[in-house]
C-alpha cells in the first residue's frame, strides 16, 4: 500500500471517527485500517487519535494532519483537472454541497446536463441546511456549495447565482386558500410549519417579517422540521401553512395540490448563492459555476411571477 492510500485511510477515519465505518467505506478490513493508522503514527512519531473506550477523537497532531490531507487531496483534484485540460478533456472529482432547498429542487437538472457534457467528472453531492454547508466548506469536505441566503462568515466567498421567492402555502381545502390575500397580522393566528434553526429559509423569513413589524417568536409554530419534503407532506394533510421556496412546490402547484396565499406587503425574494472558501480558485468548481450560470440563463424565470 502506498503512503497516499494510508493518508486516504486516515482521512476516512478522521471524517467518520469510526474504524468500522471507515473499513466498510474503503472495502478493507478493520485490522487493516488499524494497521495503516499505526504505521502513520510510527512514521510521524505522534499519536493521531485519542481513544476513550470504544470512542475516538482527533489528537492535536491528527487535526493538523487532517488539514494537510484535505489540502493535498484538493491539490490532487486540481492537478487531475489541469492536466486533462491540456487535451480538452475534463475529469476529476467535484465534491458539491447543496442546501435543503437547492439540493432537491435546483441542482439536479443542472447536474444532469453537466454530466452529459462532462461525463468523466465524478460528482458527489451532500445535503444539509445553509449552516451545515458552510461548516462542510470550512472542513474542506466539499469544494463548492449552493445555498440560499448567506451569513457573515468572513472565511466564505458568496457569488450570486439565481433568484428565488418564498411563498406562503396551504392545501387547497384551507379556509384561507380562496382569499385574494391576507394581512400580515393574520399570520399570528395561523398554525405554521417552520424550518429548523440554521435554515437559510428561516433566516430570510425572519428578516422579511421584521419589515412588517412581526417577530419570528410571535408566530404560532405548529412544528419545526428540517425537511421541505416532510413539511409538504404534513401540509397537504393538515389545516396549517408554511413558507416555502416556490421552486419546492412547482409540481404541487401544477397538480393543484397546494395553493399560494399572498400576504399583503410581504414580498420575500432572495438569491441562491455559490459558496466557496476565500482564496479557493479550483478549476472544477469554477467549471461547474460557469456551466450552472449558463444553464440558468437558458431556463425561463417565470416561476417567480
């Protein structure tokens, strides 16, 4: 086994903090994982993990090595792309992240077209809320993320991608579904399904409500859920409402399974952003961003009307 493979073993264990899971992921035995870690510790003459019974955590030396391996693997991916570009052939690996709205509703059609054009580029996609995607970028688990809204995280650079609109949605049988619109103060009497703390949607909603004199804490929370799909499933069967991205309810609107209820004076528009670490300029993330921008320009924007 090469030294690079030992670093891969270490990186997998450090990411999972579990030898058994790392062994399954790498298709090797657990004793083999233990041996590779031991050989790395002998090579560097340091302890990489601290053990407490059956649990492990990174030792200070392990945290430093993890940072270096992530930098090294990112450099390898850039090298593969740059070398393949010499003969006009793009390949390599792109680790992509998507927020809970972007991942299921915005990214897949773009990813499908991207794969047709660059079939040798291997793409992995992980999903989480905006805060989790920013954390994954900082840990260098992903190269690029598509998120809704952005925080004031100084280590991350945000590039505007496409527009979105947050709408108040109910099932068609809701008493307010037939109304032309409701006043903002009526929101205080409506049971609402809300996204979880850390959600970009919740952050944007809280900011917009301040403009009409309503605090998030004043809303009647039926439940907070960390999945748009779960919210939709619940919503279609219950006399409550939810603020959701219009991208997330296109199919339900077309099938007349849900209705948009306008709130007078409350127009919640936001942007999806590409998020990258400051100073990062890897070729594959840049390629995907350019492709997605081009794809978005070809796609009608009438869903925001």
